[in-house]
């Protein structure tokens, strides 16, 4: 995007208002992330996050809201979890699958409404679990039933408030609201990480720091290449004669992205990865010996970088295949091509086309899934090599992947808005 187009963005009133609206909603999100729930032991809270990598990573994606124990401490987690549950249900409930895949934009909106409704009880359950867990860690004092209920309602309302802000951004702004809020949360943690690096500066860490930033540049380059890469399948349209006019006879292509799932598998995997750690911390101080012992074993396993990395990698790869199977159905694509009189040269319409598309999809999806998995575990690898921990969560592979993907997606939407206005 050149400088003249950037100038045009601010000259066009509608486009300028959309961008300013997105920025205003991000400011509202940051204000909410710094409104704490009273009664917190700040010192113990900081110690807890310093010792627990699961919640340290979750804290990055909430923009520090969890570490501040703010009213939006859950972030968009309950809504994302609800989306995961409903997408899994599409595999076993035909009506949900039809709603999500076959009824277009109207069906997807209904699907998202169901997820929003389900997010409310999920947020309440997560809020209760978080409060009880922090009580067991000594971060929170003992709460009366009324105080506990008030805190649960406040945290649940805060989470749904973020969902509402995300919907407003999607509707009235530019880009995907949920992605942009996660983007804002990650960006918010960068200044404090830089400040911490400056305070704890040691010249002996300079080679490791240079290596870390070089790796970050390589990650950004790789993310851009893979996100933009696609496999084009040639498509031809049969000639049809209507009266004196000849229709069709043109050639085009069906673009298949190497990474069709984007950053969704990583976000899904993070949601699943956080559950064992949270349960282990919750039951770690249980009076039941078996529960406490099991929780401590799980906690120690997940604190092991090798086990954590392997499990995380497997989950990301599995969710990449799962999410793509839910959002992209080769059978529907083959049927739509056949209905429109299109075909792949050398491939018979119908079942043969479906098998061919599925074969190509599996090949490119393998590359995309392995790439996502490697990016997900890269922060742990770099942390082990460089020994830098304060900055790794802020600009690690997962964070960089989300940041670059959101920037690319949003810039494409801005570009399409500009082209539409130039055409007008």
C-alpha cells in the first residue's frame, strides 16, 4: 500500500470513521483490562504468573487483563470455547452442519448467536474455577457467597462485553473484531516487556538478543510467505449456447490456501492446553490425597518444556485438519462446480473431482499444519537457546503469527475498500 493510498484513507470520511471507531474500541478494551476486581494480593499474583507458563501465555492474549485480575480477565476465551464446541457438534449434528456450511451468511450468523448464548454459562463456570483456583493459591482472600456471586457475574459480564465490542468492530469497523481484540491484547504487552528488558539489561545477553530478533524476522517472513501461498487448481467452464449468444468457454482457477485455517488452530489448541494446567492448580491443594497427587503429576508434566511442546505441536496439527474439514468440504465444492457447468481439465465431474480436490487439499494441508505446529512451539525453542524469558511471550512465534495474520487480513480489507471507492 503506497503513501498516496494511505493519504486517501484519511481523506475518505467513511473509511476514516471506520478506522477511528476500531481504535476507539481498542481504547475501551484497554481501559476495561485495567479495572481490577478488589481484594487481590498483587505480589502473590505476580509470583503466580512468573512461575506458571500456561497462565503467562493466556495473560498475553488477554493483554494483561488476567494478571491485573480485571473485569475482562477471561478475555474472549469463553466465546472461543463455545465456537469450538459447536464446530465439533457439526460433525455429529446434521442440522448444525447444514446451518454452518450450507445456509450461507444467514446460517453462520445464527450459528454464532448460538455460540454467544453458550458462552454465558461457560464464562460463569470459568470465572468460578478461576476464583476458586486463585483462592487456593492464596492470591484471593476467602469470599463470602455474595462476594463470590458478585465477582462471577462481573467477570461473566466483562467477557460478554468484549464479545459485544468484537461484534461492533466487525459490523461498523474494518476487519474481524475478535482477531483485532486479540491483536490489541498482544500489542499491549510489548511496551512492558521492552521496559522489563531495559531494566534487567545485561550486555552479556546481547548475542542472544540479536539471535532472538533474527529468528523473529525469519518467523515474520515465513508467516507472510505461507499465509499468501496458494495452490491454484485450473477450472474451465463448458460452452453453452442460448439463442445467438455463447456463454462459458472461459478458464479460471480455484485457489487453495496452504494455511486455510489461519491462526484458529493455535487459538483452539491454547484453549485446550490451558484446561489441564488450570485443573491441576485448582486441585493441587485438595484435601483428597489422590486428587492432589494426580494434579501435581499433571502440573509437573506440563511444566516440562519437552512434553508441553510435543503435546502443543500435536494439538495444533490436529486442529488444523479438524478446522479445515469443518470449513472446507470438497464434496460441496465438486457439486457446486458441476452445477455451474465447470470442471477441472482431465478430471471427470462429480466424485472424481471431489477425490482430486481432497487429494490436493491433504497435500497442501500437511505443509500448513506442520508450519503452524512449528511456529507454535518456536517460542519454547528460542527461549531454551537464548535464555530470554521476559520478551519471548510478547513476540514469540504464536504471537507473531497472530499479529502478522491480523495485519495482512485487515490490510486486505482496507485495500478492497479503497479499490471499491476508486471504482466508484
